[in-house]
């Protein structure tokens, strides 16, 4: 994608994703053991024991995932034990994430719990050769 003006693009992307209709729902009475692959937008209210590979994922307050996630956007209200790779992650107030996190852009509401290694890609910024993310301006 190359360079982009962070806030504007992220906000526009988020609005686009939020307005998209949910194409599949995993009910809170459901427990799925095994991997899931989906297109479009999926909302998980139940429990998934397995990896998830898809486009736009919404994990609601009742939702729980034990497994790794690779999606283009992830809106997290629930609990996840596993690694996440996504272009856009929004960690909502009561969500709990335990695992390695790689996101193109990350929004964390206060009250969200994230434990584990976090890597946020900063596109288009010239950084020094050090890749350890320690420098704070």
C-alpha cells in the first residue's frame, strides 16, 4: 500500500468496515472446534477452538477465541488466547487479548487488556536501522 496519512485513512477504513453488513454470525450457544475461513464480515458471539482466517472479524463480549487469527480487520470486544495478525485492530473496552499481536494500525480503548508482544507497523515513516521499537520521542 505504501505511504498513507495515518489517521485519515484509518478512520475512513474503520467507517467503511463498520458500515459493512455482517455476513455470518456464530451464536453464543455455539462452540466450534476447528479452523474457520470466511469472506466478508463475521461476528463471533460463541467459542472458537481453532484458527481463524478471514476478512472482517467482530468478536463480541460473549465471544472467545482460542487460536490464531489472520484477518484484514479485527474489532475485539471479547477474549482471545492466541496470536493475531491484522491490518487494523480495535481493542474495545472490556476485551482481553493474550498473545502476539501484529497490526498495521492499533486502536486501544481504555479498559482493554493486552498481554504479549505487540508490533505495530508504522507505514511510510523513516525509522533508524534499530528495529526494536524502544525509541520514544
